[in-house]
C-alpha cells in the first residue's frame, strides 16, 4: 500500500460503507472524514506532551 492510499484510507472506507458513487460527493465526504481522522490522530499523539 502506497503512503497516499494509506492517507486516504479512512475517507475511502467511509465512502464505500455509505455506498457513495458520485465523484464530487465522494471527494467531499472523503476530505471531511480524512480531516477529522488525521486531526484526531495528531491531537492524541501530542496530548501526552501537553
């Protein structure tokens, strides 16, 4: 798995689970989910140092 596919994985999984087929809707949903998922990972990674 390439790093790009790994980075987009959360959004792709949610889009597939919701059966979103329209490319524009899929892109918007994937962007939202990826931002939420990766922001959560970053916050949880930094939290022990605060």
